[in-house]
């Protein structure tokens, strides 16, 4: 039988999980870790019944891997397409500025423009600058995609095990 605390844990877990899904597309928000936290809260509310220890350990490892990848992939994409280090930093700054002024598409547009500005500042030709911008765009998109997949799976397991 569930008591009030269990119900609060489940409701808070659900809200955290939704915020986690939103956090997948918002930079600097820990989307996947929030969804993992929701699984922990559900487990607490249900006396650790819905998920095995192995499942939670696997989800924790996935959360760590995704968190690392989300920070590495955009830089990797930029480097793969020849971006300078300054362009990568400007792409990151552009991501935040784009998020503030043009959410949610500003994430991509800002990163792309930031990389372009960085490349032009280093005297690169337009074709090289656009390649670097494209690399940042692709890397950012892949990072968001990976976060969404992992968080979506965790959200699915949360919902499936609530009842």
C-alpha cells in the first residue's frame, strides 16, 4: 500500500523526468541524469521493487557515458571538419546565446554562427568556415539525439513501472 510520501516521490519523479526530457535539448541541463534520478525516486517509492540492482547500475553507467558524450561529440564534430579551438569555444557560447534569444532552434543556429565567427576571425575562407560550422551543428545534433534516446528509454521504464 502506498502512503503519501510514496505518492510525492512518484509525482516528483515524474516532474523530474519531464524536466529531464526538456533538458536533453537545452544546453547545460542534465537531461539524462535527471531521468536517472526519477528512476531512483520511483524505486524508493516502491521499496526497490520495480528495478533490479543490475538494471539501475546499467542505467547509471549509461547516464555517465551519455553525459561524457554530450560534451565530447560537438567538439569532435567541429574538429573532424577542421574547426579551430577558438571556433569550438565560440560555438559553445553561440549555443547559449541562441538558446536565450531563439529557443529551441537557437541552439543549433547559435552554435553554427559561433563556429563561423571563430573561423572567419582566424582568417579562414568561407568554405572552410562553413565546414567547421556544419561539424559543430552535426555534433550538437548527435549529442542531443543520444541524450533523447537514453532519457526516452528511462522515461519509458519510469512510466511503465509506476502502476
